[in-house]
C-alpha cells in the first residue's frame, strides 16, 4: 500500500474511479459527461459522491450512475479493501486526494493523471528511508496544480 496525499482536479479523480470500476461497460454518453459519476452502495467497496445535488440516471449491475452538481467530496474504496481514497473539494472542481492505494490502483491513478511516476518514486524513496528512521510523512501535489 502506498500513502496518497495530492491535489488534483475532480475530472482526474473521476477518471480514476471509472478506470477502476466501470470503464468496460459505462455508456459513452455517460462517460463523456464529466458531471456523471459511478456510485456503489455495497458494504464491500462503497463509492459515494457528496454533492449539493445529485440524481441517479442509470443503474448497471451494482453501479449507479449519478449526475452531480457542485461535488464537495468523493469516497472510494476498492472491493478488496486495499484502496481507500477520499477527494475533498478545495475550490470549484479542484481538490485533494488522500488515503492509501494498492498497486493496481496506483496504475489507474497514474493513467488518470492523478499522480505521476515521479510521485511514486519519491514516496517509495521516502518510505525506504523512513523505515530505517521511523515514521513516514510525505506531501506533494498532483500534476495539474494551478499556479497561485
């Protein structure tokens, strides 16, 4: 498991969730609509979108596709329980992802542009040196952090 603590856009985190859960069967019109998110209400591997307003527009299997307005947060947990991530809004469609991710989720996070390879290399180097020295604390930004 790799600790994740990065800032990224909601669109990139949405892409990660789609890649991780439903890319093989999400209808193209829902995939293209950046306001549509997958949700899963199971006890194992829940996905929940917290928004000012949302409505379910389609259900396929255990995945409900919801159209959400002003997303405040997204909670994602893999079915295996090895990945637990939260996206929290900082402003507009930009926020912070934190939690822990498995190897499979790392690949999807990189593919979606939430993190890049250099982030993982830094985390793994910090983990390696911190295992020799004690605790781990690492914070970085994702590849699309806006200039302030």
